């Protein structure tokens, strides 16, 4: 699942890879062909090992150390791919309860609670 309001990053980066990243750290060193700005999502790795993070500190072009949330759950070696367009994570519903609502204008909304799957 990805954020439909953040399909592409606010910055100019489109090709990104890991320089280094250590488990339980809130920083990661990245190689980039552009800028990543605060609020951009990054997906580290792919498939079932993919993890979704948000950049909360950084904003420079090229190689640099970025502050991310949540902290890394694994260590990553140089060259690990980072997805910045349609960055997504693997999630599980917390329960089967989904709140549906409709107003007088027939505008529908729903809400649900989920947790990242590890």
C-alpha cells in the first residue's frame, strides 16, 4: 500500500540506493541522483523484505545522511535498492472492522486500522 497523495517524491530524486544503514538507527546514508525532501517516502529493498520509511531530515542533493522514521529494522549493505516512486510497505489489518460513512451529498468515506507486517 502506498500513499496516493505521495506517489512521487517532493524532491527531484528518482534513482536512489543505500550507502549504509544500521539496525535500530534513525539515520541512513543514501546515494541519490537528486534531492529527497522532508516528508518523502522511501521503500528500502523489495518484496516481503520491503520496509517503508519517511524522510524527516535531509534535503540535499547527491550522497548524504538522511534522518528517517521509523528506525531501521534491519541493516542494509551498499547498493541495496531504494524505491522513491510509489514507495510502499506491507500492512495487515488490525481487525475486520471497517467504518463506512455517507453524507447527504452521497460522499462516502471509510476508515481502518493497520500495522506494518514484519
